[in-house]
């Protein structure tokens, strides 16, 4: 009988220590507002656009919570016209940016359902990016 009480006491100690550890852990907010969303977009564009300088007609929507595959995430829509070579521009592009913990996790082409109703604001900072530092 005493071994049964010892086992129960040991199980109770383990269970309670698990609760104490869980309460001391810092909870990460996966849906933290992306406060620096414009800066982050400017930073990632050169990784996705062949000619990231002299972009035209750039605009962006404020990040808003949206459902992505049943999970809620902040997303923002970015619209711009990129160059395709040194002298010509391509078709306008619309991309959606997804954020987790306030940081970009995806910068992908968007469809009308994702960005068709976005409230865009001018984004002149994107038109001025110069990754190499010698842009004219």
C-alpha cells in the first residue's frame, strides 16, 4: 500500500513541476503586428525581382489579419511594375506578403481573392530602392 502512495506522490510531483515549467515559458505571439512591414518588404524585393531598381507605381496595403488555410496571419498586398531589363518594364505585379511573429515568411504572387479588395496606399520607398548603392 505504501508503494502505491509513493507512486502517487511521485506522479503528483512530476505533474505539478510540468505546470510550473509551462507557466514560466515565454509565450510567442505568432500574430504580432508587423510594425516594420514596409522596411521588410523593401529588404526582400531584391531577392524576388531580377531588376529591383526604378520600380514604378508601387503601392502597399496595411497589414490585416486574414485566414490562411485555417490559420490567422497578418498579410499585406504589394502592387508594383518591375523592370524586365535595363530599359523595359514588365506587366504590373500584385504580391501578397504573409507575416509570422511580425516578420515576412512569404512574398508570393497574389490572386484577386487575396488582394482584389485591398486598400492600397502609395509606397514611394519601394520605387527608390537601390540594393547596389550606385543607382542613378
